[in-house]
C-alpha cells in the first residue's frame, strides 16, 4: 500500500476529490492488505481517475497538498 506515485499533471487545474471507499468496492488484493479496516479514502482526479488510496481522510488531504493539489471532499 505504501508505494511512491507521481501524480499526473492536471489538465483542468490542480483540484482533486477525496471520498470514502468501502472495502467491498475494492479488489481482493487491496482488501487483503488492510484486513483491520472497513474503508479507505481515495484521491480522484477531475476526470474520475483514482490516483491514490490511503488509510484515512486526513492523510488523503495531506497527500494531495504535498503534491501541490487542492483537495475537495466528496460525499
């Protein structure tokens, strides 16, 4: 789960979306890496592409800001 990732340049600016993802929506290999959780948080580009999965919401916002992206929460 802890892999370095270079975020692509965002065509429509630097906004990314953060949302909670239930583990049942994710592939088995991801669920096996986090057996003690029931959800993760995803960072998505404006086109909907999932850029990252992290353990909690705060970490998703920190990750986005560290990559000079502006996170927005999605419910």
